[in-house]
């Protein structure tokens, strides 16, 4: 049997779907009597003990829509997936929660879009 290089193995893994990769991991675990999750859990445990790094879930709050309401309504509609009338009601009800329990990264992205539209936004 010809030996495969690391590059060939990685190239074939890139072509697999998630389900195929999952099946491969299970087959390797059974064949060699190992568990893929054990090293990952051991490596992740010390990182969590370092202390709080900030909130994991935040709320995006629209404080005011600024000088022009229409661009803010369109931004809220794009962020929330609401219809035009529902997005307008949300903007008219300032201060209002636009999205709740989202990651800080996602909140920052949405905040940039709303600020670009002229709104005043807060992340709680």
C-alpha cells in the first residue's frame, strides 16, 4: 500500500462533508480505541479557569433613530428579518431592544450598520 503524504490527506479531508468527517472520526476512534474529545476538553479546561473575559450574550438596544428614520428602519429590518411595518414600530418605540442574547461580535457588527444609518445604539 502506498503511503499518503500529509498534504494528500489534508486535501482529501477538505473535500469531505461534515457528516463524512464525523463518520471518519468515529471509525478512527473505534479502530484505535481513542476518543477525539478527551484532548480537546483537557486543553479547554484551563482556558476557562483564567477568569471572566466578558459577557457571552448581549442585547443590542436602539436608543434613538437620529435625524433620518428611514435608513434606520431599513437597517433594523435587515438585522431582525422583520417586515417593514414591524421594523418601523420597533424604531418608533425607542429605546427598544433590537436583538437579545447575541454574541458581542454579532452585536458590534449590527451596531456598525445602525450607526452608519444614523442611529444611536447601545450594547448591554
